[in-house]
C-alpha cells in the first residue's frame, strides 16, 4: 500500500480522513525505542506500508493501560535510554506516511509542559495523542495546548462506560475514539461476540466520528470480523510478540511486513453488514 496522506496542520481532520469508510482502517502499534530507537523506526516503516494510521508508544515506567507484553517492551525501551523526544523524532522520520498517533501518559505531558509537548509533536507531524489516564472531563490546560497545536486528543471508552459518559466523550472527540474491547489492560484476547457488537453500537449512538476497536486482537480473521461493525482496528501486543519471536532484526522486519499485509488484505474484503461511520 503506497502512502497517500498529505502533510496537513490539522491533526483531527487528518485522522478523520484516514478512515476509508468502505472498510475498517488498520492502526498498528509500535513501541518507540523497543528494542532500540533505530530498530523501532524500521518496524514502524514496515507497518506504515500497510497502515491507515500508525500508533507509536512512548515508554513509561507506570503504564496503567498496558498489559505484560507491552509493559515489558516499554521497560526494555527505557533501559535502552529511550526518552519521549526520541519517539517524537521517530514520528518526524515517518512524515509523508500515515498519520501518527502517540500513546503516552499525562505525567510525561506535564513534565515536558503541555504547550512544549504538543508544539514539538505538531512540528514532527503528529496528528493525535492518546492519553489513557486523562479523564474526559479533566485536563483543560492539556486540551487547550493540544488544540492550539492542531493535535487531536484521542479519547478512550470501555464496555463499562456509561451512556452519559459516552455522550461526554462524543462532545470532545475531534479525531477518532478508541474503544477498548475489554474492561482491562492490553494483551488478552478479544471475544468477537454480541456483547462487543452492542458496545460499538451503543458508542456509535453517542459519539460522532470514527470508532476504532483495540485490545486483544491477534489474527487477521479477528480483525476482519470486528471490521464488519467498527471503523478501525488497533493491533498492538501481537506485533510486539512477532518482534520477540523473530530470530533477529531482519526477520522481525520481514515478519511485521508480512503480517501487516495479511491484516490489510483481511480488512480490504469490505463490509457485509450495516456499519457506517458518521
């Protein structure tokens, strides 16, 4: 898949435009700095060839939303000396490809200073930032700084999120909304069932704009099944496992490229159901 995204200053618009509509968008995840900054850039480039949006993780010592697989990758990145600025530089090196979304935590944003953090991210071409520990009704200073820089803050919702809370998220969502498939951390395995369909349907009734589902998606078949009723698919822990299982760096790059192609092919089959994004 050839890159087809322009360099625009409006991160929310770039993210919305990245969702094809006739199929679910592919959003793979790479932990920045795992196992090194240079190697993770190679992994990101391999996946970007197939992605509609690319998610880059900034390693953090207390990642409350991450399961054991991503936690371990983040710890190795920290031990290798990776800092938030290094991951932002990875994003900068990927300009011209799919829109980049950073995954980070509020402590790192506050430590850098919200205005400085988002200005640097925007300068690198970052379109959005996911901050799992920033409640939708808090962080006015952070949200204002992101808005000024033209960077979307991507909110999250879980199956336990109330309808009232979903409506509040819908009022603030300016790029896309990340729907967590399970009430827990990353790394489990998703159940593609009526419960997940109902959650996505409930969210669609309250939140305008694209809805991406993540946490626990491991196979192209699962991605295709969820893509029947969601607007995007986020793949994270499985990609870390592929890197860990490879015998060397070159094999990991090849394996990620192949897996990315398989995911993209699975999603390209289109929808047979009634799912449409607003």
